[in-house]
């Protein structure tokens, strides 16, 4: 699988960011074609590194080709505009090859 990862920096106004993220961004980006799974993580602490991450939003696709097709689709273009309106200069956009496994307890 492949994923699109959005890592948002700490916003100046978290309450306003959360409202806009939920109402203006999530409703658009979660319409991307080919998305198999969505995960959201609120950052609760940082052990090392620079910056102040606030939120991680991940979108999993079956392949990198499907991810790129989604990004170029009309829904992907709308999501890109919504993302820039929400967090221009305050978001890191990553593409990742995704592997996971279950380990014995």
C-alpha cells in the first residue's frame, strides 16, 4: 500500500483550525477516489526533532499509481486548494510506501 501523509504544524488558533479542518478540508479530501483507509492522529508529544507537529492525517491507497491518479483528479485538485487555504506553509506533505504486520502479544 501507499499513503499520503499530511503533517500539520501547531496552529496559532487550535480551535479555529480544528473547525476549519473538519468543516472545510475533511469533507473535500475524504472524497479522493481510491482511498482505502483514513487515519488521523493528534500529536501528544515529541521525543526528538524540530517543529511543533499538531495533527497527522493519512490516506491509504492500494498503489502509488492510484495515489497519483487521486491527486490529479478533480477531487484531488479541490483538496489541494482546500489544503492551501487551511494550512499554506504550515503542513508537510509526504508520500510513503506502507507496510504493517501484527506481532504476537
